[in-house]
């Protein structure tokens, strides 16, 4: 009897799964980020970051006769974000209406930018951790950066078997970052998400409060034969993922689901799906719609070329605290920290500042610190004293911790 070879996708014989063995995933990402603004995108209502509940204007609820008034501060943050993504800022930009019916969208359309976005054609460098545990710089194409308004929030009450809608989030500003489908491995996607989160904070674009919906990702997934990556006739979109772990689990399930369907000889169609973290499966809430985009003439064209935003670019470069790829490289090669320790430094904004300032205090005194010992001590003290206390004056904590740690380790060295 002829021995069956193993399929590279798993412990299944190549004879049974000869078709799916030749397929590789192709993944694109749409990231929705809430920029740090005090008021909403088209109304004077305060953002949920700066207000209590029920802070909603007539326009947020789509009351007839109310008109959108653009919050111009969004344009400065858009320039900031486009610089981070190395995008080309367009001379003119236009808002459009994206039509669909859903309970969290009171107007029946969303004001967004599809065909004339704020910026296009960028490249983003992110850190991927190779099989040998070393950081490698990877590139992903950025198709466009666009501005849009957020929808409401659907709250599921299982006890009463009801779906509730919180309209506080309606009208919040969002940046949508659309990548090219340049990802072929799940590990590349998760590493990209980690890198861009750090950069969005570092560039002062967003506070990235996940519980408040300030960072969400939509994934576009399809399977292809090698060297035939442009021949697919379908695209599955997985909506509203926030956590890196959820993104990984959703991709693992969806890739396996598509392989199973294609292996049966069945056809896949373009659709939107959601990931259920309880069942660890993607589910189909609705079909992909024709959104019938039309221009939003109540706002009109935005002449970015006439605004002369070049001075904003110079101001932005002065405010950027760290070049994240360089920091990660230094922490790995010079300081000897591992992947988990590096992300521990980066996930809390204050942690990295304290760590680097402490190392700098050694350098100023011509001392060579034990980097790992400094990291472990700061990690223990930081999460015990700083994170678990309700101290609003973070600058005071920064200075006190740096001074105490600097003196303590200088005595021991």
C-alpha cells in the first residue's frame, strides 16, 4: 500500500486534502482608531473620553434638519497619522455617505471617506519576531488613511433577552487605516497589531482604551494557490476585533473553515462575519452590502493643499518621543531583554520612560548597569506601586521613581 505523505497544514493525509494543501492565506486589515479629541467629529458634544453618559447632540441622533460641522482639529491629527504611515497627503479630500441599515446607525448612513481620503499610498515598518526569537523589520503597504464617524454601541442583555443601543459613541471621530493584503502568516498580523498600537500612542494619536472601543480591527481573509494571489473571487471580512489574542483565534478558525469548505468542492462568497469568543467561531450576521456611496455635500471639498500643513509635519516630528523600531532593537541587542520583557516595557507608556530614564542616570555617572536587573526591579515596583494606585500626577511618579531607582542602583553598582 502506498504511504501517504503529511499535509503541511496539519496531520491529515495529502491524498484526502490534496486541494487545501496548496492554499495559503492572504490577509488585509482595516484598523479603526479613535483620535484624541475633546469633541466629536461633526458636533460640539464632548467625546466619551471627556464626558459622562448621555452627552449626545441632535446631529448625533440624526434629527432631521441638523447639519454636520467638521471639527478641524481632526486634520492636524490626520497629518500626524499620515506621517507615521509614510502616506501622501492628498491635495483635496471629500466626505461621503455610506448607506446601510443597522440598529446602531440612526441616520441610515455613515459619513466616511472612500474615494477621496485624507492620505494614500503609504508604507509601514513593523517588528516581526522570527523563529530564532530575533526582531526583523517587515513592511506592509498602506492603501489609505480616511476619517469617518463612529456608530453607536450594541449591548446584549442575555438575562432579559434584549439588544440595547448606547448612542453615546455616535458621531465620535475615527481614523480608518487600510492596509494592503500583504500578510500571509497569522504571526505577521499579530506582530503588526502590537507595533502599530505602540506607534499610535507614541505619536499622541490615541489613548487606545480598548474597553471604550478606541481600537478595533477588521480582517479580510481569503485562501489562494501559490503564485495566483490575484485570482480570488471572494473576500471574507471579520469585524470588530480588539484584542491580539482574539485576532489570532479568529484567523485560525476562519482559515480552517475556508479550507474545509474549499476541500469539499464548495464555493465561498464575499460576506462579513463576527467572531464569537465564547464558541471560538466566526458567525455570519449579515451579507456584504452595496453601500451606495454618494458625496456629503453638507460638508463639501476640503482643500488640504491650501491649508499649508507642512508646518504641522515639522511640529509633529519634534513631539515624537521614541522611534519604536530603534527602541525595540536596542532593548533586544544592547540590553538583552526578550520579546515578552520588551512588550512589557512598551505596553504601559510610563514604564518605558521610567526604564530609559533610569538607564540614562547610570550612563551620566559613567556606570554600566545590569539591564535585566534594572528591568526586573522596575517591573516589580511599577506594577505594584504605580498601576495599582490612583495617582493622577504621573509626572510626579516618574520623577520620584527615577530618582529613587537611580540612587539605589548607583550605590549597588
